[in-house]
């Protein structure tokens, strides 16, 4: 057998990425000549962006807004395609025992974020804009992971935390977090991005990788009892998983220019992005494999 092409890929240990693990369990990548090395990155998009920059990852399944911002900031990576088309639903959380029951009551609160440049960081600015807060006054508490946020809110080191609404539901159910509101991103949740060096050296393997994962995501919601599988795997309630499945749409399309323009518009308005880029600066169109091949 020919030597396998190694691709190092990272993503959050969340329900969105279960299709990758199912494909790995089936040896689908190996059968296509790919040694796909998956790494869970609980710290999220901020760390994944850094790992792409440092070429410790070849590919990341990463938040759309986070990687767009980081490529604009000099990350030599390109977006290969959208992975999850539907918006990400962010829960806005406060400590479970806090008396406040509206986000605007916590204008002076410190916001827990996984890392700078992460979704929890970037969405904090859109939250501030939504409530008319001065974005220059926001204070952050770096917590790395969801567990770190639990600790920060429980010990009052931070008073607000934004994270995916369904993954935090167990903490809301236990009274550890109080969810004050939800915010949906005005763009697709996740994209698949690769370093420019990986694209140069492993384009054919990347094309096969995308074909495989798109095959798995297109079938994913039709797998018998997938709701119970996800609930068991990620310690969630079946009812919450069923809601998540209803609103989650996977994709194999490329990023649209209108999406990029929306991200740039939103982040320019709150001072996060200071230069304009075109779609061609952000994406790379990998040749698609036809089903007949």
C-alpha cells in the first residue's frame, strides 16, 4: 500500500464534530490514503488559530468569524469550505446564584473568554454593541476552557460568559450558570481551514478528506438514534440534542462574499478589524471529487 498522507486536524470536543469521529472509527480516511490525526482543542478558535499559524495543525474545523479575523491579521491559512451553514447559537451566561436576570444589569461585569481571538472573545463585542455598551470598557478574564469558565463564574472572577447554548445546558440545568439570553451569529458557524503550506503539499489528500467528511455530514442527521448517541457522547439531554439537530445544517459550499462582508462590517463597527479584504484573500477552492471517481 502507498504511504499514507498525514493531516493534523483540530476541532472543539463538541457535537458538531462527531461526524469526524464516526469517519475515523470507520477508517474512512485511512482507506483513502490519509492518516488523519484528530486533536481535540477545548480552548477553541483562539488556540486553533495559533496552532495553524505555528503549523502545529494542518487543518482546523474552526469558527467562521474567528478564522476570518485571524487571516486578516496575518494567519497564512485559507478557508476550504463552510462546515456548518447554520448560525451558532451563543448563550449569555451569568453565575447561577446572581440576582441579575437581564444582561444589561451586568454592564460593568468582567467577561470570561477562552482565549483572545476566540468566539467567546469576539462575540462579547457584538453583545456589547447590542446593549449599547462602550466596547473600550470591556474587561476580560482568560479561562481557557468551559471548565475554566465554570470556575471563574463560580468564584466571581467573572460575571458573564458566552458559549454554545447546547453545550452549556447541563450547567444551566444544575444551576451553575444562569442563561440571560441567546445570540445567533449572523453568519455560518464553522468552516474548514488549512494552512497554505498544507494546501501546497497535500492538495489531493485535502480534496479526498473534504469528500469523505461531506459524505458523513450529509448522512449524519439520518443515522438511526443519532440523538441518543450525541446525548450519551456529550452528556446532554436527548430533548436538547433533538432541538440542536433541528436547527443545525451542515454544508459543503464555499464561503460567500456576502458572509465575509457581514463579518467585516460587524467587527469594523466595534473596532476589531481595521482593514478590508476580499473573498480571494480568505479562501482556496480545492478541486472537488466527483462521486463517480
